[in-house]
C-alpha cells in the first residue's frame, strides 16, 4: 500500500513540474531506510553518522 501511495504522489508532483521529493526518517529505523532506498530515495549528507549510516 505504501508503494502505491508514493507512486500516486510521485505522479501528482510530476504533473505539477516538481522534480524532487524528500522524506524524513530516523537513522534508528533501519527498515524505513531500507524501504525508502528501495523506492529510489538516497541518504543525504548529514552532520554526522548515526545508527550505522554514514551520511556522506
């Protein structure tokens, strides 16, 4: 269901000419990070590594 909601959202923002979609999750939520990277999101550079993820 989450993928379907994202796809609907991506289609809508694309119709409006927007090119960037960001999501926010916590470094301790590794399953959320895995899900979002499978969806094509990338981890943006942060101020320091957290939860085993280096934000470079």
